[in-house]
C-alpha cells in the first residue's frame, strides 16, 4: 500500500522565508500583483505579464500592479473562494445509454 504525503505551506511560510533570505523587498508575497507589470511573459521575455493581453481574466477581475495590498488580498481571497466552491459543488453524473 502506497501512502501519499502532502505538505501545504501557507503564505506565512513564504513571507518568513523571504524575510530570512533577504528577498522580501524583491518578491512581494503580500501583494501578488505589485510587480505584475514587470514580470516577463515566458514566450517573448517582454515585460507585462499582468496585462489584459496576457491575463485577460485576472485583468477583468480587477488585478492591477497599482493595487493596494488590501485590494490584492481581497481579490486573491475571492478567487480562492470561487475555486473552492467550484471544487465542492455536486457533480452531475452523466448516464450512459447502452444500445
């Protein structure tokens, strides 16, 4: 019997780790969208990962590089809540008809 172990580390762990290694000013895990305009798009290395062109769904939800940390956290929490509700919904089973 194979057992699987999952280790879930929250944002508090990330904040502590970045503080410990001295990268807290470079990587903002409190406001995940802060440097979104500076992050390069992997396909062409152009800045602007958080843009309507590359992330239209996040942009439509209101994600902007100039968001306050409170606004960013509120948006992240709303997205996570929606994902959890979607994952926990009752799924309808498709019935197959044999011919």
